[in-house]
């Protein structure tokens, strides 16, 4: 296991801090192993720590007025999450639960806030990290409004391809199709139809095993900007979505 200050060099916001600051943060951090299905925190609670996912997967969930729960985001390594609530000492606006056995770095909130309050450059770095976190969530909202389920699914499958130059790829979905459907904002039957639609673009599935026979064709269907390495800026996506809304009116 790497030292905590070394791990933090790969985390947004913390990567910009000085080595001495990272060592200081490491003194009030620790790594814990969580079993699948563990609740890290609940919506409405107050943060006592910042979590950084090192391996595994964490689902961020939100409850509607009728108490029904939905998946807002699924966190991948190496990422912190709900950073804004921790820094502002505000109640969590969502809950978090492990959806696979996971390792998480837990950083105590009070000393972290004290450090950031005393270091203007550290505060700026954290604000930039919060902005990127907000941008990622905003992009998901834009995608939900602009794309059909099959397009959102194709973009997600492309994000699982580790070799940018590969023409084909095969992998297992990292979590259940039920969770994937909730994250994509659709029902299980809609997800099944989306996978059927993508057969025409070289997507083959056997249970959780997915094979992409023609990545370039799938990328073309999703839209080139949906490639994880060439994502459209959030500001441009908002502009395009606004234009579409006006045209629809």
C-alpha cells in the first residue's frame, strides 16, 4: 500500500498541494476496507470525513420526496466525492454506499478544513476540484436531456475501454445492470432495448460480459465528443442544449 501522501498526488485538488501539506493531511487520514453494501453516509447527515475511493465502486444516491431512491453517480478510483459538503460543513445532499468490496481513504474533516482555511492556495485548489466535481454532474444532466438511453449507454461502454487505440475490446460490467439502468436514468427494460439497439454497432453481451467488436463505429454512433478523452466542454454542451430547447419551443 502506498503512503497516503503519495496516494493523494493522484486525487483532484490534492494533486496541486505542496508536499508538506500532503504529509500534514496524511497524519489525519487512514485507509479502510469496506464490504459491498456498506453505507458510508446517508443523505441529510453531516460530514465527519472526506472519502477517497482507492479501489472498488461507490454509488451516490438521492431520495425523492416520495422517499424513492435513485443513483446519482457511480464513483471510480481514484476520486474523492461530495467535497463541497465536507469543506462547507453542510449536510450531505446525497448518500453513499459501496457496490463492490472497496478500499477508501478516510480523511478527518475538521483538521482538513483548518488546513485549507489557513492556506489560500490550498483553498483555491479545493475550489477547482469542487468545480470539476460539479462539472461532471452537470454533464450527466446535459446527457440525460440530450441523449436517448442507447447513446448514453454507448458512451459509458466506451469509457470502460482502457486502450484508446484499440479497435475491439472485451470486459465485464463492474456492477449490475440494475444499477447501470438507475445511473443512466432508465428502467431495466429500457436498458435491455438499448443493448439490443447497440448490436447494430458491434456490441455483444453475455450476462455481464460485454464485447465491442467495432469501437470506431460505436464511437461514431455515440458522437466523437462523447469519447472519454475528447469530451465536449460543459459550457458548450449547455449552450447546445439551450439552443435545442429554443428550437423545440
